[in-house]
C-alpha cells in the first residue's frame, strides 16, 4: 500500500498579503528605477536637431512662467518635450532661476544643457558702438537703427554721452541704453575732474567736455590729442581765439558732414559757435568726446605751442611762433597744390588725411 503524501499547507491570509505587498513594491521599485534611468537619459541625451542653421534661437519674455517657457522652447524646436523640461526644472530647483532674454541653442542640445543656459542667464550678446566724436543726434540715430532695441529715445544734450561699445540685449529699452551712456560719461568725468591739473584754463567739468569735443574733432590720431589739448589750453590762457574749423561746421550743420571744404562766405557768416568770431569756448560741446580727449584736456602736457596745421599725411605739425606757423602753412598749401595737380593729371595722389585739419591761425 502506497504511503499517502501529507496535504500542502496553505499560506495564511496575512502571509499572502505580505507576498502581494512585497511583489508590488518590487514592481514599483523597478518602475521607479526604470523611470529614473529614462529621465536621466532624456535629461542628458541629445535633443532635436536645429531646423535651420546650427543654432535655434528662442526669445523668452520677461515675466514668463515655467509653463510658457517650456512651451516656447518646444515650439521653437529647442527641446522635444515641454512637460519633461518643466519637470526637470522643478526637480532640480532651476525653475526659480530661469531668466528672460534671447538664447541660442546648438543642434542636439540636451534638456540639461538648455536648462543650465537659461538658469545661468547666458543670453545672446549684442553690441552698440558709439564712435568718438559723433554728435548726440547721430548717437540716437545709431540706437534707433539697432533692431534688437525697443522704444523711443530723446536726443540728449551735446557731449552728454561717453562714446564706447555697449553690451545690450534684445528687447532692451533704448532709453535705458542711453542712460547707461550718460552715467558712464558722468562717472568718467567725475573721476578725471578730481585728478585734474589745477592750472588748466577750464573752470567746470562741462567746460572741459566742450574743449575736449574740439580736441576730438581736430585729430583722428590718439597720439596727437594731448598736444592739441595743450595748444588750445595755451591759447585760452593767452586770450587768443581758438580758431577751430570744426566749431564753424557745428554751427552750420549741428555736426553733420559739411560735404565740402569751408568757404569764405561760411567763415564770415555770423555763427555763435565759430571760434574765429567768439572768444573762448563755444556755448556747448560740438560732439561727444572720448575718454582720451577728456583726459588730455584735464591733464595737458607742458608746452609753449600755440599753432598747428595739417601736415598732409593725416597728422599735424606744431609751432610755438606765428612765423614758424606761417612756414608750416605754406608747406601745407604746397602739399594741397601738388595733390590737386596730380589728381587733375590723373596721377594717383598721396593718401589724403581722413578729414581736413584745422590750421589754427
């Protein structure tokens, strides 16, 4: 007779529940691990290729929330999933540090790279350059022509700006950029005025800017600015009129190009800016001088020179006496005559200087 097997013991209800819970937890843990691996892969993995060119440009407006930012990035093709981006921003804590502005993302940038760039505020940089010696109206023209800036801006006082290259961002107000230029000039002027020579003939910072604007317009050579500043300072001390051609031109055109050499009729025309007609300085600056010209006026070198005239090569020749100056003028007129004869004969002339230089008489 065969032996009987003992009956299987059935699991108690409690144990069955524990087994079910353990199995469920295992599944959840496995699902969580898989989700984490997938999330890391999506976060660090290559993103979409750019639609055109090598960069995808996205402008995130000031005040935009996380949902709008994620949607803008997805619509532009910078990321594949706005919801994944939003989740990543919240999990990493970057959602509190996202910054508005214009961004460029390379082809295939991961969500992590996109998120890091926006949280760090690495926006596209644009620049506005205000050349030395241009008028305030011309500076406003440059601002108005810049397509990344917005808003209207008034023309500030002549000489109120510091000519330099300024970093701007898309959507920035033109008025804010202009104010930065004004603040930069005010700070520079205050710093240099505090270190000025005590025997200079200008009595106020604004007078210094006026004289510096004349120095700026008289030469394109940085090396000549201190020497020209010294000439004008010497003439002011001696009560000699400055006799600077750029002051006449400013009175005629407000600093716009004259288009021709000064004519006798323009020299003789009543002009409140003509330093051939008025003693001392003109009523306002005639341009926005750069830092080198302002520095030269506030700390000119010691000199007894009272005259200068173009030398025909882009620079000037200086003189301490009127007789020496007349000889220099005669040489300049000879250069002009030879250049004119060469041009009339069709022979290449020697290079002309960038602009007619003033012969101080």
